[in-house]
C-alpha cells in the first residue's frame, strides 16, 4: 500500500511540474493595475508580480541571460529601490566582455478606465563607467504613482560561462512569482547551488531537444513568497535569503572529459596553474634583494613579518580594486608602486617567503560578495587575497592593502567567516575572524553652572578593528564625518578634532556648551548623569522570529565615562546605585558604576560582548540585556543647593 501511494505521489508531482509553463510571461491584467494593496501582504510598499531569469548557453559558447521583471508599486515613497534600475556588464580588460541589448522599460498606469503606457526613451538611459571592468546602464521609470506597474526586460550576452550570478528568490518585498531557468548543452555539466529555506513550487530537471540540439534544462519556480525583512547586526543579509547559482563542473568535448573545481583541492590546482596567480608566485627573482638588510637580520619570524608588512605598506599602494588574480602583474606593481588586492598581497607573500618564513596566500570572498560555502567550492566566488605565515604552529594573517593594518588586523570586508590557504601542495580551510576585542571609549568631563548650563570636553576613542573602520570613513569623507557628529549632538560644539593616534587608535574630540540637559523643578536641578550619552532605546528590538545569526565584525567593549562637577554651593541628591548583570555564560556583561567624591560624580558604564558571532537563539538574551541597560541608564540625579 505504501509503495503504491508513493508511486502515485511521485506521478502527481511529475505531472504537476510537467503542466507548469516556464518562461511564460503573463499578460498584465486590469485587476493588477487597479489594486491598491497586496492581497496577501497588505502593508507591502511594493510587490514583485513576475520575475524571470533565463540563462541559455548556445553551441558557440555564449551565455544568454534574459531578464523580465514586473513590479507593482503600492507606496512609491517606501519603494524607492524599484523606481530606478541599474544593469551592469563586465569587461575583463583582455578582450572578453559582456554586452547589453534589448533593454526595454515601461511604466503602466490605470487612468480613467484606460491603461496608460510611459516608456523609458533611449536618451533617458545613461551609461557610466563604474570602474575599469564594469559599465552600468541606469534608468529611472517615468510617471510613477501609487498603483503603477513597472516592467523591464533586457538581454546580456557573455562569454563567461564558468558560473551564473546568484539569483535571489527572496526580497524585501513579497514576490508573487519568480523563476530560474538554465538551458545548457549536454556537453557542459553544471552544479546547481541552492541556498536558503524555500522549496520550489515547480521543478524540472531533464534532458531534451531544444534549440535544435541536445540540452539539459534546470527550471525552478517559486510562488507567493513573503517579504524577507533585512535584520540588524548581520554583515550581509543576502547570505540568508534563498538563492540559486549554477557553476560549471565539467565538460565533454570530442570524447574528452574535463573536470572543473569539484573541491577546494581542484581550485588550488587551477589557481597554481593560472598565469595570474600561480605563475606570478613563481617569479621569485622579482623579490630577490628587495628587502633591506636590517629586516633580514631581525631575530624572530614575528618581527620580520611586522617589518615586511610595513615595508609593503610604505612602498606600494592599493588601487581600490579587489581580485583573486593579478591584473597587470607583479613586475608592473614593482615598477609603478600601484596594484590590486592580489598583486599587493601576493608580493607580500613572496617577500615573507624570501625572508625565510613559512608563508602562503589565502583566498576568500569579501562580505559584500557573499559567504563561501564549504560544501560547494567556487572559484567564481573568490575575490580577495591575503598573505599568511605560520609561527609556532599558529597561522597569522596579513593585509597590506590598508596602510594602518597590522598582523591579524585585516580589512573588515575580509572578515567573512573563512578563507582557504592555498599552499603549493594542499588547500586548507582557515577561520577568518578578528581574534581580539575592539573598544569604544566615550568620555565626558563637564562642569555645571548654577543656571544649569554644562560646559565640558568630549572624546570618542576607538581601538583595534573599530579604529580601522572609523578611520576609513574619515578618510573617505572628512567633511561628512564631521557633519555626522554635529547632526547627532545638536548643541554648540567647538574645537572639534579627528585623527589617528600614535598607537593607531582613532579619536574624535570637541568642547561643548549646552543648557538642554537639565530640568529645573523648584530649586532642584534634575538631569541624567550620562548627559548626551544616554540612549532612550536600543536596536535589539526585532519582533519577528530571528532568521540570521548575530554578526559583529569584532567582539567588543563599549565604555561610557562621565564626570560631572557641581558648583561649590551645590550637592548631589538621589544618586543612583551601582549595578552589574550578565548572562549565565558571561557572553554579555554590563556594569553601571557610580563614584562620588564631594561635588564630583562619575558614572561609568561598560558593555562587554565576548564574541563576534552569536547563534540566532541568543537574540532574546541581547534584547533582555539591552532592555535592562536602557532602564538603568534612564536614572537621573538631582543637584540642590547646600
């Protein structure tokens, strides 16, 4: 009985899939145009009505990517991401490039019982060069109103058939229907990388005659998908959305089978055979006699590594381009002093080796590129190179692309769970997480006048990884950086200073004067002893069940220290008591410490988070701890005349 039932279920599934029509763009209905809100998701500002991504590889080796998308706008003020669109194409700089064609974009409105069409004209599509390898065509939909339907389609032709882009199935708005289709000649075999929780409503994987030849088709369709709300304290929310990507794993031409990247060991071989990776590492003569004698003579490997890192940082400059392969090569880097990520850190690796250290490159995917999947090795996912060396059986990481980096203090974008050490004879997975604690130290030293005005000095100091991040923001936009403080603290500021300190801490400081912190109640002056460092709420306030882990770039410690001095004829009353609390495993700790000496009061609070990654199950603990912190820091003190 069970066998018969199973056969029937499989038959029905196959029948249902066979009946579904893929690549069948539905006609736009008046009902969709007239609708004022989503039937299933009434609060959604927009809804993807239909989206299709169709990849087809022809027998000349070209990959055709046809995209059709239709979006309903319910509230255009909250659906800004759909009102403008960008399409990027890639040029490898060596004669192979992608081309964009058949770009059509139109806005549909329903006015006075008629469908009104507004097309994006040819001269309203703007092409820009984003960097040396990428060009982007941009356009804005015209005549968009609440109730509009926006539709676009285009075709990208590419010679790069090693992998497809990862196509996201979930988005920040609900999706009525979306599909992924790959049609490939049977001479090419692809691995289909599924990632996420959703299961396709319709699925077809089969060999068939298509386009006049033998093809294998992979087809997946999803229906009625709720919005994926991006969560706070996540490095890249796309890592946790359902998505599909195809990657070439083998070919069969003229009865000759060739395998591609089925394991990290396969990828290691390909990298070391590649002219822009392994062949560059073999050019040992380029770095002979490059290092100063005083570096070579340093007594320990750790001292040599620190000195070599500084040598590369001082003499070579990163061109802001990330890549796992060199572009113009190490010889050009040495001549021009400028290169991409691979060139800078492969040179660093070779100099470490030349100094006698056990050094190897590490390859990885940056945070924005997405997390590597250990179970699905992918060379196309790699876009960053670090240098590593082993000292006393401990592997240390180096990154010379940033001038202020140190050993194991690498670019934050590289802290993406793990990378792969690629030695000449093996590939080995390595955790890439910042191993130390970064601190933020906020301090105020203020005096109160008898009128209730506070005059004082404030400093904001960051250490370790936080200092690197903040310094990067400051370098990128100094004026905007200063403005962010003025926008946050809306009272008179003066003598503002920013800068990297001698120990690589980053500090911002300013003087202030304000009468907005005190409430006068009769003869009493009431205020929060943390002054403007008190926050009335916190960001661990998600109501929906948590889907992603909590991810911080670093374990951290945040300290607020405020010292307030009253006039001589005043005294403190109603002073809060010190208090501490923590989770059972000490992963989260908080202290509120109060010290009073005469008319001087110091309140120091400390939040400690002992790791950079926590399972999603920890989220309620964070919420509870920070609820208590907010209540505790809401306490006030009273200043009264003696």
